[in-house]
C-alpha cells in the first residue's frame, strides 16, 4: 500500500516543473495519467542526446531527460486543440482528484479547461497551474523559463565567483527554479487534497517559478530585507558563516590540483578544526573565536587558512576532520557520486526492465517510509502506451468510440 493510493491525477504538464510535481505524487502512489500530444508527446522525449539505447546499442526515441522526470505514470495521447480532445479531458476530469497543467495563462480558458469550467464538473477537483509568473501581475502572460527566472529572481546575482576575483553571474547547474516549483506544487496539492477531504471543496493552486525563486533566496533574501544591503556573489564561500567554503589542498598523486569542502557550522566545530590543523592559536584569537567575528574578519582569516590547507592532502584532511566530527567533504563528479558506498547503500539508483533496454538505470526517489514505500514503476516506455487502457477503465470506451476518437484526431 502507498500513501496516495486512490488518488488520481490528470497531468497535462510537460518538461520539468509540472512533471516533477506529478512524478512525486506518483512516487507516493497516486495514479498519474500523463496526457501527451499525439505523435510528439512531452517536449523532453526529444531533448537529447543522450537517448536511451536499445540492446544493440542504438539510440531510441526516449531521451534521458524525459526518463528522469516521468516514472510511475501512465501515458495517454490527447490533442486538446481539438474540440473532441477537450471534451475527452472534461470526461476524464470527472474521475480525477487532481488536475495539473503548465500552459500559458489564458490557454486553458480558450480550451474550456480552466479551473471554473472544470470545477463545475468536479467540485472536489484540486487544480494546479504551474507558470513562469503566476495567474496575476504584469508578467502573467510572459513565458517563464528556469534560466531566465534564475536571473530575474536574484539567484544569479549571488551565484558565481566574486566580482573582484574575475567572477560574473552564474546559473546553477540544474534547473532549480523548475525543480523547487515542482516540489512546492507537490506540497500545495497535498494540502489542497486534505482540505477537499474535510470540506468536499476543491480549489486552484497557483504556482509560479518566479515566486518560488524569490522564496528560495532563503537567508540571503532575509539578509537583504533586514539590512537593506544586497549580498553579492561569494563564489564557494558562505555569506554568513566562516570558514565554510572550498579550499585547495596539497596536489593529488598525479600532481593535479585538489580541493575539499570545509563546512564549519559553529564555534565548537571551529575550535576542533584549529586543533586538527595544529593551530590552536587561531582558535584562541579573539578575532576568530565567534562566528560573527570570523565573518567580520574573513579577509584576514581565510588567506591564513588557504595556506594552511595546502600543507596536507585531501585524504589526510578528510580522515582527520571526520574523526574530529568537523563537517567536510569531497567534491565528486557524477561517476564518483554513483560509485559512493553511501549513495549505493541508500538505494539511490534503480535498475528497470525497460522493453527497449533491460538494464536501464535511473535515479530513485529519495523518500523513504517505514510503512508506505514509494512506488517503483517505469516511466511510460511508449508514447500513448496506456490510452486504450485508461479510456476503457475510466470511461468504458468501446472499440467504436476509440476509433471515432482516433479519426477525429483527439487521440
């Protein structure tokens, strides 16, 4: 049994933010019906290379991008630009608890699939709209993409090397505005489902990438609002904690530069670090005893630590610091991540028996429950694979009705 057994989601979203939300709901046990355009499907099916390779080593039509955001779903095709496709969606909504879409503001109303229209059909429906800028405000009709939102929402102003060290604006390596919007949307949908259970009333959830990006500024947003001073880029250093950054250490065995992360989170850990480093004087220096003083004297302390860290190898530092319970870590590439014994022990890779490749490996859900484990089903291997199954199950569609829908272009 899964946590969301009995919850059915009609998912008209594509690319990442919406599919990340619905994939999480599917992991929790919801029956997620992914509605895709006939012939082309979700845009990300073609966002490669890399593509999934078949047993002979040839590229298939399934991009890794798509496979990473659509597990545990059923795929049907439906052309909502066709009146018959719109009517089909309205029929399906009667049998669903949640509706998720990420079309531009106004598109759903033109198709007769906006919240007021569908709420009249199913008053308990939780209707989640995911857009770049939300349903209100002067930017509501703009298309919003993760990259642009990282810039507009302030993240790129605090990401990248310091300007005085030759740095400039830098986006995060993964689409964090999309991913966090998907996660916030998941939380909001679950809360709205709880409300619907208690009251019988559904509601619309209005999720915007820009809102999420502003919210996830977290302590840096609070820093600005409290002080009136906008924090700048700090490279790999922390804005509010010292020493909390990447340090170069002694060269690796092959002579290449090597690094580690030192993440001293409190004054006790700083004192332990100074002991491990053989510099108790730095731990007793009144300029550095408290974190607030270390932050104020960052410019004098960090250069001392940079020279000190270069005196020992990464392995030496990691062993000594971990023994002293001083937070630290290596900087792994993805090959090292997936070879890490902790990552393996936590089951963060799942192998699937995909019809095109029996050894497909994908990242697993990070959620772990003692009583209601997450589901573990493939992303829909084929576009529209479950169309007949879903329409027969929910709408009792006959062969004649299916043929009619195909001839009209609805599926």
